[in-house]
């Protein structure tokens, strides 16, 4: 793994910069972290014990990759890439990192990199699921994928990030502000209340609160200023297999009987996709 791609990473124990060595990363205080054969970096402290249900499972990630490959979320991915590109252009000269927290399969950070490939930037995806970073690293070696608990800590150097992307992932306003450059941006994509409403009603899936979009702005409001909000809504025409993958790839997969869902899906069906992409800049 090239040292210029890992130079923004910091030690999760002491915060010192990490340097690249054969098969590992280490800091000046001799804390060392393995680089897996698939290419991801494990910066999750060994003493950190996680519940089995923390992070996406292999089945959820497989369903997500299949669904995203159909192109039904391309409109969202392209909008995110445009917003990040605009943010990086406006903050030219600040931060060298483009980061996605809760990066999953790496789909969105990959689309962003496709758009910004001409710029001298380093790309990172962080996730708490080992299976996620393993799959993502194998699929896209252009991005450095890192196993980490971003709800607790983002192992990056202070002020190193030009744009931070959060797509349906947990948020940590304090850590976002620490790693973000003064002129950097946080781009958050969230589901709107009517997202997948046809499937939610039919299969009693988890619902999106009516105030979801505003609550994200409120959550970040003490640290960041909302500068832009872009709604995205369209109808998808899904096959039964695509609808099943859409349910199986998200949090509802742990709350519904997927065998029953599969048995009840027979025909193509229209399903609403509805999101909001919000851009935040640091206050002060």
C-alpha cells in the first residue's frame, strides 16, 4: 500500500501519524496495525469488542452489491458525486482526503473518485464491518478501506479532509469537525419519509421518521451550518429479485422474514426512491 495514500491516517491509540511498512502501518510509539491481503487496514483496537449484529453481514452486503449494480440508485450516486466535486472545487487547496464513513461496499466513494480522478487526492472508506471493508478493498483498490468505529473515532489527522461523505450512516459531529479542513464540507445523504413507501406498507418494514431530514441538520447544527439541501425523488420499476435485494440489503433485513417476502413477490412493482443530500460547512 502506497505511503502517500495512508499518510493521512492516524493511530487510534495515540493519534500520531501512521507510516507504511510491508504488510502493516505503525506510528512512532510502536503501535502497529495489519494490512490485510485484500488491502484493507484494521484500525479497530483489539480490545474493542463488538456485538455480532454490529455492521452489515455478508448476506446484506451481497444483496446491496447486486442491487446497486442494477443502476436504480445511480441518480443518487451521481448527485452525491456532483455535490462533492462542487464542494472540493469551492474549497480548493484545503485538505487532501476524500472520506466516506459507513462506506459499505464502497459504491458511493468509488463514484466520487471516478468524478475527481484528475485531482491529487487520497480516498478513504471507513466501516465497522470487517466483511464490508474486505469486499470493498477487493473490488476497488483505488480507495483505502479501513476497519474502524467512526461513532467513537475517525483515525485521520486533524484538518486533513476536504470532503466527508455520509450515506445512511451514523454521524459523529465532533469527529467530523476535527478531521475536516476549515473550508471543507460534510455531505450527508439520508432517506426521506416516503422512501420505499410501497415496500414499507406491504411488508411492514422499518419506517423513516417524518422529521428525518431536519433531525440530521439539527444533530450537526451546533458544529456545522447547513448550506445546501437537494431533494431527490423518482420511481423505480423493480423485478421481484431486485425488490428482495433492496429489502435484504438494509436494516429491515434483521426485522422481517425474507423467506416470506420472497414467496410474496411475483411481479414487477413500482417503488419510490426518495432522498435528501445536504451539505454542511464548519461554523466559525
